[in-house]
C-alpha cells in the first residue's frame, strides 16, 4: 500500500475511534482529539517527540516526501536536493518563499544555538568545504529532515557522528522575511 493510502486509512480509523471512545466521565463529555492521534502516529513513525503544539502540517509534509530521490538542482518528487527540499517545505508549510541554495538561504536567517533550535528552524553544514554545502529543517528532539545525496529525503539525528562533525550553525528565518509573507 502507498503511504497516502495508509495515512488515509489511519485517519479514518482515528475518526471512527473518536466516535467510539466518546465517554461520560464526571458528567462531562470527553472526546479523543484527532490531532493528538495524528501527533502520536507521526511521533512513532518518524522517531520525533511531538507535542500537542507541534506543527502537524510540517510533519505531514516531511512524511509525504520521505524517500524522494536526491537530484542536484531538483525541486520535485521525481528528485530534489537539500535546498530544494527546504524551499518546498517553507513554501507549502509556512507560505514563505526562501532562497534557492543553502548559502543564500543562510543569509536569510538569524543564527540560533543548537540548544535553542525549534521545529522549522534550519540547520547548516560544511561538508569538506569552507562554505555551506548542506542544509536541513529541524524537526525537534535533535532530528532534522533533509535531502541526502545518498538516500534522498530522510530524517537524521544531529548527534550522529557524521552530522556532529560537519554541523555549522542553526538559523531561524529573519522576522522581516516571515512578516512580509503574512
């Protein structure tokens, strides 16, 4: 079964179970929140600790792109590179247009320490170069989504030795850019 069919079935099941789990408790009606069910689902399948305040649109977008092959300069599900993935994500999830390569995207952010990263922040890497060569989107719990040249769109951990070695900086889109899009 395709990922979209599985997600659709899980959503249908969750809505059916919401109706079935409606119970009376101390004279108040309690209903399972479908967003919490989706949050738990994405948390389990993506290995990211999600909270009720997490951006489900972000996680759904990443999930839909997992496994998309890498293609330098690509920007579609037929093939995408790291900056193309970040561009598509920001466009669809945050309604914000960012740059088209990792170096000019870095010029659009305020640096953020690794400890202060929040979901949706950008992470940048210098791999075998003095300039930025790779980037991803922070998902929380030290995980980031990116288009890897070896495995396509995937989720990795900033604490993995490889990523720790090449990590350069985290960044949050400048407020002026965010505000100009809303």
